[in-house]
C-alpha cells in the first residue's frame, strides 16, 4: 500500500454539485469497483480523465459539468496500475476492465466487485486504476475511495476556497 498526497478531480452533474463528497450515487447504482450498497467516491488523477469518465456515455455530445478538485492526504491506497502490485495480489487487467454492468445485469458478480470486496476487507481505503472510459487519455488513471473523510489518514476534501458550490439542492428548485 502507498500513501497518496496530491490533487484529484471529479466531474459532476451540476445538479449534484451541492454534495461533492458524496458516494451515495455509487452506493445506490453500483459502479465498476463497488456493488450496490457499497459507498464509493470515484475521482481521477487529471482533469481530462475526470471529464472522460463523466462523459463516457456521450463523448461526442458533452453535457453541462461541474468539475471539482480535491485535496487528498490518504494512506492505505493500492496502486493497481503497477503490474508488480497486481501480480502480488493475483489481479490482471481483465479483472479490472470486465464488463461489470453487463455481468451484474444478468445476475453475475463482476470480477472487479469480487476484487474490491477482497481488498476492502484487507483494509484498503482506495485504489488507483486505469481509466476504462472509451474517450479517456492513454494514461488516464482514477483513484476510487471506499474510505474517506475530512482528516488524515483518509483525508479527501473538496477545494472551494471561494464558496462557489451550492450548499444544498434548493439552489436547483424552480
């Protein structure tokens, strides 16, 4: 495991920008590295990768986006972009890139979910993984958190020095 310190990025539907640290959407719908019921915060190591992840369903028809930057000081991160680390854990890229939505849709457990469950149980707070968005940059990477909060050792805080993000969903009501 490594200690990650730096910035990460996340593109949001503007409607949900009042809660940029929420993993509730991932918990409600599931994601590549979390089944339904497991909270996760999906971020990217670059702005371009974050936008690619957000627009992956419509790469040629970008939709309105709120891009947030997060300050991270987090221990217990596993870098699955490192072949040696994947080998040590018995993971290959096929586990990470499996068609998780299709598998889950037919009642099968995607390999990425089984992997996530196993390493969460081992005390891993998050993983660095390649971006599998079709329009992602060649070396696009994501950092997916399962454990995060406002303090070290799992600090992930949104940078909003000028308080530009809305504080609640009332700003979107008509």
